[in-house]
């Protein structure tokens, strides 16, 4: 069953010349009948007064004028229907254009979202690749000259990631040592001296640096002293400020 919203094909473009041909044919037939009547009643017509002849002509051609009037009415209605169909088709084309534009906008939005996500992923990857990966290790220990019972523990900070510059090591908030460059695979060594007779305590280690993109970052650890031993507790891996 055809969609009622779609105009029939036969209604979309009916040629108006059908009405014109019908009018011409009807006029010719009517004029032929008038001519035949005039030939048969010529003697009567010839003797009519001018006003009577005018009445005869008015009566003879009035049906023809009415016929053309009716044809014009139907033709005008057909033209109106054609115009309505043309407007309907234009509306359909406009609606299709709007749908296509909406689809294009959706595709463009998806492409922009994809490109934005890709760029964001590339930026995050670049940030990750620019970061050092710092690890604190405890080395060997030895006796300290400061006290007979004191023990010196070696502490090594190793960089497993990207080179970093302007490196500073802070222990308990005080700058302990610094280096202009801590390359990948390189280490930074220091030591802690602990007297087992002192109460247990916690040391806060912090390394500040500039990463591969020259952006400031830091990493933090806690080193817990228990008697003569240490335990490392990671607090914050290398990250930007």
C-alpha cells in the first residue's frame, strides 16, 4: 500500500495542454454546430435587426464562454495541485538536506572526538615518556665513626625512566644533595646514620626534578627506622607538580 504522505505520480506533473486541447476541440465542435445552424437558418439570420443579431451572437457564444470558464477553473485547480506537489517535493528535499546535514554534523563530531581523544592519548604518552621512574634502594651498611653503636646505611636512588635535570634530594624537608642531571639507568647515592639505641623514627625522602619536557615534578618516600634496620614505604611516584 502506497504511503499517503507521498503524492501520486500521475498528480505530480499533469500537463495543462490537455485542457487546452479539450477547449480547442470543444470550441471547434461548437463553432461547427453554429456554422451548420447558420447555413440552415441563413434566410432568417439575414433578415434580423442588428440588435437581434447581437442577441443571437451572445446566445450562441455564451455556452462557449462558460465552457472555457469551466475549463479554466479545472486547469487552475490542477495548477494549484501541481504547485502543492512541487512544494511538497521541495519540503522533502529540504528535510533530506537537513537529515544529511545532521548526519554530516554527527560524523564531524565523531571525527573531532576521535581526533581529540587521539591527541589527548598522544599528549599523555608524551608526558609518560618524559617522566623519570625513580626507585629508592637500601644498600649495605657499615660502622660509623660518629658513635661506636651507630650504623651507616647506604641509600641509592635509581632512575629507570627518562633523563631528568636539576635534581634535588630532600630528607626530612632539608636539601641533602643535588645534581644537574640524573640520566636513565643512573643512580644518586647518599647514606643515613642510625644509632640503634635511639627511638624508632620515620624519614621523609623527596626528590624534585625537571622532566624531559622541562616541567617540574617530584617523587616521595618514607623510610621507617626500626632499631638498626630501615623499611621503605613508597608515598608518591614520580609525577608532575
